[in-house]
C-alpha cells in the first residue's frame, strides 16, 4: 500500500486530497493543528494533531512519529496566515 503524508489535512484542500487518496487505497498520515469530524471518518488514516508548522520542535515530533515507514507522496498543504500589507511596485 502506498503512503501519503498531508499537512493541513483537517479541512479544505488538504481534507479533499486526503479523501481522494484514501479512496485510491493510500495509507494517509494527516498532520494538522486540530483534527476534524470529517477527517476522523476517513479509512486508512492516521491523524497526528497538535502539529504547529511554525515551531521546529513540533515538526521534529511529527517526523519522529512517522519515521518508521516510507513516504510515497508528501503534500505540504498547510499554510501560515500572516497579516502583512501588500505593496505594489
């Protein structure tokens, strides 16, 4: 079975990708700050929540929890919202 790791998999695009890959038979490892009911309903899915991608220690812990298996597909979908003004040149 192929495996996929998806960051930001609890909602939106990440959740949609997790659903589609799960239906195709992938073993999903979902990384997110907080799980969701929809994510909990997916089969072939391991949820690792309380992952904060802006904190190196949190990333290290997540990596250690999945280091025992190969990763066939990595989707880095998580984003970080920063309120900064856009300037037009």
